[in-house]
C-alpha cells in the first residue's frame, strides 16, 4: 500500500473510534439523567432492563473501540514500515502510543462508571 492509502485507512479507523464512543456516552448520560428523574425508584425489572441495555451497548462499544484501535495500530505499523515522507504520516506514526488510551483506558473508564451507575440503581440511597 502507498503512504496515501494508509493515511486514508487511518482516517477511517479514527472515525470508527470516534463513532464507537458516541452510543455508550449517550447511554451513560441518559441513564444519569433518568436517575435524577427517579429511575432509581422504578420497579426492579425496569432498573435491571436499564442496566442490561447499558451493559450490552458498553460491551459492544468497547469491542468496536478495541478493534478500531488495533486496526489503527496495524496501519501505523505499516505506515512506519513505508518510511513516511509527509509531515502528516510522521504525526500519525507519532500518535501510535496514544491509541492505547482507546484500547485500555476508555473501556476501563466505562467499567468504573457502569459500576457507579449500578450502585445508584440498586443500592439504597
């Protein structure tokens, strides 16, 4: 592949990373809003359903983020191997270590927030 092809692939992978963060972020924010509006006092089955929806979307979002980050790292490795000539290629290669934030830190943050929301949904106030 050419340097130009790899940059185009990187742009797509980066876009997938961004999009994969939108749904879980929206659902986490929605659940916080619903808790403020009284979801914590709803029937147990409704709270379990809310927790299940959030868990399913979070797992899927994390899997997409990890896959897109892995693809991004592969693209960076290929780009590095082509002896990049453009400033953009050098910047993409230099951003490689930061892709690990998407692979590890972002799913970790989701788990912490998810546990906190479970506590708010199921533990007495």
